C-alpha cells in the first residue's frame, strides 16, 4: 500500500494538461528526476545506496504504469570499461544535473545527469529526451575518459530495462530485414514469450532483423523499443514468470573500443515508448516518431516520395547514347529522379567515367538530365574497390580484412571505412564526384556497409570493426560528405535492404526494402517494413514488365516508385499505360506518405488475394490496395481498420466502377466486397461524408 501511495505522489508531481507541454521536476531529498509530457512520463533516481536506476515509465493517456522492480533494478547505464561493469550495482555520486530545452531534432526537454564512481576513472553522462506530443523516451549514455591513459569499452547495452509483469502474459513482435543469401524479406515474427520462452534478434547491417520490437500484454497495453545503431547487435526479451519480470536488452556485438585519454565513448541512442492496441498501432506510433524526430528532413514534401528511373534494367551495358535516350523517355513518363547505376565508372573504386562508354564524361549526361527537368542521381558503392583499382594498387593495406566474408561485390573487395587514411580518401572522392558531376541524388550501395575487418594494422582497435565501422566509419563519412554537399539526397541501397535501422534514416531520405525482385516478393517486403519504418523508407525497384496493374501497383504502395526497366524498348501502348500509372501514384503519394498503415490481410504468400490500407490520421480519407493472387475471379471481402465507426463513408472502386455508402462500423464489421480478377490490383477509396 505504501508503494502505491508513493507512486501516486510521484506521478502527481508532473501532471501534463497540454499535448505540447513538457514537465520536469527534481526532488532533492531522494535524488529523483521526473521528465514527461501529456503522453509519457518517466522517473529516475539515485537511491540511498548510490545506485542509479529507472523507477517507472507511465503511459499517461491509458493510465498504465510500467514499474521497475526493487530487487532487480532497471539500470539505464549499462556498459563495461576496463573490465569494470557500470550497471545497477555500481555506486555513483552526482557531479551535476540539469533539465534543458531542446529544439533539434524536435522541440522537447532533456534530462542530463553527470555521475562519477570510485570503481573507475572517468565521468558518465546519462541523457534522456522527451519530445512534444510523442509517447517516447529517447536516451543515451556517454563515457568520458578523464584519465591520462586510454581505456577500453568491451560491453554496451542500449536497452537495459526490467519491468514488473503485473501477473500478465506477453507477446513479442518484430520484423526481419532483406537478406540476399537466404532470401529473408521483412517477415513478421510474433512470439508468446510467457509460454514460448525468450525471443532473440540479430539486428544491424547484414544481420537478420530490423532494429525494433513491440511487446504487449493480454489487455493490449504495450511497449515499443528500438535502437539507433547501424552495426550489429543482439537483442532479447524475456518474461521470467517466476520472478515476475520482463527483461529487455540490446547488446552491441564484438565490442572492443579504445577510448583515448580525453576522448568519449557514446552508447548509441535508443528509445522506448508506450501504446495500446494491435501491432499496427505500435507501428503507427513508431512511424510518426521516426518521421517527426529522427528521419532526415523530407525534401520537397509535395513531391516525396519521388518517381524515379534507374538504369540497372540495362545492367552494365550502358553508354552515352543509350542513357540519353532513356533519360528522354523517363521524362516523358513523368520521372523526377534519373539514376545512372553501376557500369558508368572505369572500375569499382575508380570514380571516373569509363571513356569507352562516356567519352565526354558524366557531366554532359548530368546537364542533359537537368535540362529535362529531372534530378540527376549516381550509383556510388563508396566502400568497395576492385583489386586492380588505383586505390588498392597504391594502398593494398586499406583493404578490410575479412576471411569469413560471404561474397564479393561484383568481384570487388572492400575498403575499411574506419581506417583513417581510407576513410579520408572515401570522403574526398565522394565530394569530388558529387561536385564535378552535379549530382543531386546518391545511391549508396555496397556489400555490408558496416564492414568486418580483422586487421591489427588499421587505426581501429583489433576486434572492434563492428562499432568502429558503424560510428567512426559509415557515420563519420556520411556526416563529412553531407556537410560538404548540402542539398544532395542519399538513398540507402545496402545489398538490397540489409541495413534497416533507426540510425540509417537519419542520413538517408529513403531505403530499399528488397532488391529488384518480382511483384509478390516486393509486396512481402513492404508488408513487413511498414510496421516500424515511415513509408518513404520502403523503396522498391520495378524490373517486371509493366503490362498490367497487378505488376505496376505491386511497386506503387511504399516509398519512391522506381522504374528499372528497358524503357527505350517499350511500345507506345506500354508507355501510355505507365504514364497513367505514374500519374495515379503522384495523386496518391501525399496520402500514402503521411498515412496510418493497416495490414488488413495476412502477409502476401501467393496463395490468396492480399491487401494493405493507408488511412489519413484524421480518418477522413483512405485507400486500400487489393492484389489478385488467385487463379480465378472471385469476390474478396476486405475489412478496413481504423475508421470512425459512427461516420458515413463513400466507398469507391477504380477498376470495377461502382460506389456505395456505409458507416465505418458496417465497413469494419461486414467488410468491403471486392470483385477481383487475375492480373489486376484494385484500388478502393474510402472518404468520410
């Protein structure tokens, strides 16, 4: 009873009445900090024994408290430095603390607590952010080496949370990511962790899963957890029913990071949030947060996601005349970004024009594309190099040494991005090419951009290439290039979609979710990726011949609509058909970009018709894409979600022309009858009247 009373008192310290109001408080008598807004609130404390821990997270809208236990404290600081563990058992002293207003990346407030401990030399800084109108707490730990000698960080947990289980049962949900070698493709995974045991993930570049998960109890109160790290990590959730504990973690893999005297080590940011509902609701909350707080600024909102053309439909068999003809045809179709893909350069790693294919260079191609009213994009796998490229012939020691590497990138090997001289060369070459060729869009590709490297001669510490190549490599390089080339947009194309993280979206304006593949495989990728990621980060490459709406619209729901065909060979009727489909996409993209996503059928598997829904946040307008994957014509009933049950809606159909009125409740309970035929994709419009 005493604990309940104390919790009530603590919660009462920071009541929030406005969606844009953030409240903070510090209580000196028990060294407790409180931070929150009208949707989420959290408490941290230094207890009488000197342990720093989280006390609770409060879902304000649903009045659901996620309490942390006293006997197994939830330690937001969780790393090991020089063999000394900094965790819930560490005794700290407070050096300083503050609450500060922040306006970047969004309006909010930051709690900063600086701590010291006798168990090691150095200072630890914990930061936690809450943003206006967002049900998420974002946080990080920074270790500052204040000694005169170097230190080594060998363990870091980005997600160290323990919660009391309230005698509930729990389900865990996450999605995979694209994996070329074993054809993995953003498959949803759901586990009842109360009865089926712990649930484990392997996330990051070239790993198996996207760096996000959601957990909900039997009453559909839930938590969302994600980590902002492009490198690989092992993440687990466990429900210990005997101890009545829910445990979460996300440990950085293969960590051995050297921190020189006076330098810092930053544990990658993570965020935890609250929701109530199904997995779609968890996804909708995450996408809003990601778009409004984390993601790279959206260029030209009236045009994003763009319509794009990529020359890879021709493979490497490209030349000046062909590219110019393709650019002219692309402009006729309504394309907005034209990308010159692999095959334009002398060699991979030698980013000069191939003189046999482009005797006048790339700049005239860029100028021609611009004259047609399109942006010019260039394919640049910056971390790869052919063994006979000048860079490796002159500097063979720059190669990333990885004897276990599964495959090469078009017979090219890899440079080590966190090896300082290689890193500086990559940056300078990228800036040179972007400026010289007047590039607007960079398609950054490669075979695992967070390289494995076993070299003991490089500037990164031995055994630390995962963290170093993510932070001191990829992240450092992207910051440097983007600072020198403002306004240039970057697309993540790592091996077709195998680095789907919440740090990636901070540098890139879009990301491929499965490589150039067929219609069904593409829809499967979009189905899974649209749970955690904003829709503009679900790009697809259409190489199927666009001879029916089933094919074109299988590539239409998602991020940039990218045509990757041999468009110079199309007959007139195909050109006209694709022009109309592109015009349709442009009309729909404002709705698709900002919509709530509802997965109204199971994931596409080719055995039955499938559908996916986009709905305006205000429930006024929506569209459902329905795909005919069955051999015979039939009536399929699609049950929309998220509608206002009391509102009247006009339902219309694009292919089989008809319309009717029904209430939201009737549509959600009875379903919408859709007349489906093979090789078509029906579009259903839903509009509040």
